[in-house]
């Protein structure tokens, strides 16, 4: 966070000098007036310069806090005692972790409630300004679900290779379908693709069709 102090004959002049040095607009900073200054008596003696402290706002951090507070408000209205913690996974990926009791109500069947909350929060917080990806989790549910899906993909992949018959999975959201695709992308014996329209879109695991060379 960048902060500088500047002095000038007036508060506005001091602010202008600070903004010019920081190369930012006024709406992007927080301004603290340290001393309003005073004019010299009869323009000769006793004058005092105005002094300000100007801090560049961390919009990324402000958005993270606002997003966590928005989610906390929803959970409070659901009557579930929880707390929300946040962290940045990447420059534009914000992770919100829900902690507390009765998290089964937050997660829902196969994470459906958690996915719905994630969609709602993402929609509300990205309607204005720079877009960020928001991931909601509840005490490690996402990691456990990812491991379950990866194991499922590997197991079904082996079955498809053994039987020569394709496997059709249950409908999944885009994030879960991606886990299946990635788990089998290096398997030379099977191929995956998705069929259907959300929310009924599902992954198909099929034997890989090998091309034959023709001379």
C-alpha cells in the first residue's frame, strides 16, 4: 500500500501534488488532512503550510472484504452460525472458506447448495468493475470432492478399456466435469467429452478411436 505525505499552501494544492506523484486519480486514494495550515498575518509572518497524507486504496483487498461480508450476510439470513475467511489463490481467483457447524446445510447434496451460493456471490460481486473468479468451500469439501471424482474417473477409465463400452456419468457442473477430463487426459486408451445442456450436461468416457494409416 503506497502512502505519501505532502505539504503546500493549501490542502487542495497538497492533495494535487500527492496525486501527481502517485499518478492516480482522486477516487483511487484515501486522504487524511494532517494540518489545514494557516495564512501568514498580513501576508508576512506566521503562515503555516497545509499537510496531507494520501494513501492509494487497495481495491483488490476492498473487493475481497466486501465479497466475504456479502456471503456472511447470506449465511446469517439462513440461520447458520458460520464465519467466512478469504484468501487469494491467484491475481484474479478469490477463495472463500466457510467454517462452522451444520455445514451439511451449506454444502447440500453433492455440493449443490455450495455451488448455488458460489454462483449467487459471483453474480452479485462481479456485476460492476473488474471480474474475479470466486471459489466457495466449506471446510475442505472441494478437495474431498475432487479426490472422489478423480478416483471415479480413473476407475471408470479402466472399466471402459476392459469392456470396450463407454461410461456415462451423472450430470455435473463445469468445474467437476473439468476434473474428470483432466484426470484422463493422459490416458492413451480412453477419451472424454461432454454432452447435453446445463444443468444436465454430463461427461462421457469412451474407448479411444485410433486412426489407421492408409497408403
